[in-house]
């Protein structure tokens, strides 16, 4: 069994999130986004890698959308209505409610820029009819094998991490999330799960944020200083999420400072979004829910709709304009008008992808911004960059990975240099395999296979029966007696034809096999490096080519010094300690061999195959421990 992860978007970049995971015969597409920095074929994921024939219904078991941001859902109407996918789609109730607003707003921006329309309003409506809404922690059975569950992710209203399970294989895809609460949303929450794979965003892979209150004070100070000097403040932001967070902050500050400077929204989009926030109050932060009975946090007294006639009007103001990265639309139009004045301020509260005006402003203060061969903008205004992004920082990512402790981690939705650093940190500090694939790359790894087993009543009773051993230090008569509970917790796993797998007590084995006497043997095959053995085989400056007998001779000498019960080296190419036998294993498919992920296998690795009776189990593991310690001595 294996998990295959095909990254179609957000691989070593931020934008067009889209990951296709194949797990035990099921294929799930997580997110279906677009890239805000492109207008050509790079805008959408390469869907042909899912199915060359275009039969996406049979190629995919379902699509899961984590939240309504365009870099996670922007390509969905195109994929369903133009490419022809008609299979199941899942997202939370708020995402289903708000996604059509975001998609339609983007469609209008495309038309306004004179671009080729990728999908129509009718496409959006028909696409959303195919969506099944899910609630938090609702376990949904997609089919007989595939099970999914949503967890609160913070980030924006309705954002969710998704857990998926097929048979014994399970994984979590985080989408975008925030591990700390803000003024209008809570922190991400998830159960402790046993996972083969965690796919996590890594937007701020190396950033450790300072105090939230320090960031808020810095933001308010910059805005207040600008309007006090008669300037205009442009805050490019998405209509859903950061706009509400910053409006709550400014509304409170305006009330405390008794400011009369107008605050505007650029369109009815954000006002419409605020209505959804009022309806979906249960998805907000605990503080917002607690105060809802007396005051709705999204009733902004000082915020008004913006009229285009005010664009060049004199006097100070604060304007929220979309889109957030100044990639086009009204925020770009306002930027053209206000950027040439030194009195004005552009404050960028979130992440901006490469290729957008916002990214150019954040990369250093440019004197000019070239939009095309016919348009360039003089930039004399103040530029203020502040991290009000709803993404978690590096500490939050590490906390989540440590909490879930999956077998494997894949990083997406981040910049390559920072992802490489975070990948190294996860490997070194947490000891978890981590990958940072590029777009169109596939990562594969095996999954866990669990076997459900019954236990006999005799085994259960023996495990519950106390087996106390009282120990006392003979050198000190007054020392307290130490009590050890050595109750039986070991059984024998039996697999009989036509019967369920069962754990039995060792005394029951005779009845099962139908004999008066039976001897239980254990077997174990493990890896050993030759480096320490070669030191013992060195003659002068040359190393004798070791054969099995010479290797066993070195082990023989080692065991003679360390294990008092050691008998002798058997002439048949084995070592013997009571019932314990050890031989050099030549079988590459040895059924008793274990794979230790922490062991470094090289061309000088040999395998030792052992077997012993149950009566000598403690002795056997002591001998194996002595031999294995030879590796650590290297």
C-alpha cells in the first residue's frame, strides 16, 4: 500500500493551490485554485496530469475545497463547467456561501481588465450546485472506503483542515490556517490523529511573528499619523477576512480617539460580506460570540461605502480596496491616483505573491511601478508593510507537526528557500521525514497496515492479574522495599485458516495446536554495520576481506566478554547462547527482517537473523542489544 501525492499547484510557490492524493485506490483533489500573478496558461493547474483523456469523473473520487480564497478555489468553475468534472465536491457551509461572491467579483475584474473570460456567472452558479456542504467534525462517508472530516482552521470564515481516511491509511491537508486567534476568528483546532501524511502550508516558513498587540499599535500609529497630516490611507485587502479584522481594530480606535476621519469600503462586496459574518457568528472567535448578545462586532458605525467621485476629493480618509495584492481592480485604480503624493500612505497588511504590484512594493520602495509599456506610476507615497496575514508562522507550523506527529510531512504554499529551511528543521528537531515538491512532482511513500485482532478471555485475565515482585537493597537495611508490577502483557498472535486473527495466552496454544507439548520460538532479523567489525579484522594497514566465519568470530569474542551465559561458536556457522541462535542472513526477502528508518544502510550493512525459545526471551534481547551497541560504538 502506498500514498502518491501529485502537486499541481502551490509547489515551492504561493498560488493556485491544488494537490491530488492517491490513497489505497482513492484519488482526492485538495483545492482547485488559480495564481493571481499570471494571466496566461500558468494561471491554472495542469489538469491534463490527472487524466490525459479528460475523464475526470473516473480519475477523481472527490474534490475538497478548504476555503474561499481565489488561490484555493479560483479554478473550480473552470474545472467543473469547462473541463467537465461532475463528481462530488465538499466544502464547509460558510465557504459554500461566500465562494460565489468571490468568484463573481474576480470574473468582473477579468472582464474589466479586458482579459478573456475563463468562466461565466452561469458557470459559477452551476458549479456551486454540485457542492455538498459539511460541518465541523462531521464525519462524512464519501463511499464505502473513503471517509473525510473537517476541522476548524481559523484563517478566514469557514476555513477548514480536512482529514481523509481510506482503510488503514490516513492524512490531513491543512489548506491555510492560523494557530493563534485574532479579533474576529479563533485559532485552528484539530484532534490528535494517527497519520501517514500531513500536507501543510508554509507561507511563513521561517518567520516568527512578534506580539499581536505590538503589530496593532504600529498599524494604528501609521494610519493616525497619515490622516492627522491630511493624507489618504489605502489598505489593499481581500473583502473577506482581513477587511473585517482591520475594521474591528479601526472602529475601536476611532471610538477611543474620537476621530471623525471617514473610513470607506471600495464596494458593496465587503458590506455584503459583513452580512454573512453576522449570520455565521458561530464560526467566529469566542470573544465575538460572547459579546454578540449586546453588540454585533460587524456593525461598523464609522465605515461607509466609497463613491468614485471621492477619489480625488480633498481631505484625509481611510479606504479599504480590493483586491488585496493590488493585482488589478479598484485597488490598482486608487493606487494610480494616490501613489504620487508624499502625504498618502499605502499599508500592505498581508502576503503578496510575485508578479503583483503589492509584491513589488514589499520588495523595496520603488520610485516607479511599470504596469505595461504604456503605463508607469510614480511612487512618492509612504509604504508601510505590516504582517496582519491570517497564516500561521514558523512556530505554529512546528507546533502543529509536533502535535500530530505524522509519519511524513509535505510542505506546500511557500517560497522554496524558506521551505528548505523549515524542511531541515522538521527533520532534525522532530525526526519526521519532510518533502517540499515542486509543481507537477509526485511524492510516494508506503502506508501503515493495521490488523484488527480479538483477544481471548484467558489472555485478558492474565494481563489484569497482578504479579508483584518485592526488591530490597541488601547493602542498606533501612532502605524502602521497591515494588515492581510484572503482570503478563505478552500474548501469541494466531492466524488460523478461516478464523479471525486472535491474541491468546501461551498456555492456550497447546489446545489450539492439539498437542500435549509445544515450544514457542521467536525470530528477528536486524541490520548491522561492518565498520566496528572491520576494526577487529584489521591486519597492519590492510583490511581482511570478512567472510561469515570471521564475522561470527568477532561477535563470538564480543559476546564472551559481555554475556556470562555465552556457550560457544557453533561449527555450523551460527552463534549459540542457550536456545538463542544467530546466523548471517543472506535472504533479501527474510520474513523476520525489520526496517529501521533511523538506521543508515550502506554497502557494508549485513543482516543478523536470530531465533530463540520463549524461556530465553530476556537473554535474547540482551544479546541483541550487545550486538546492536557495536553500531553506536562506531
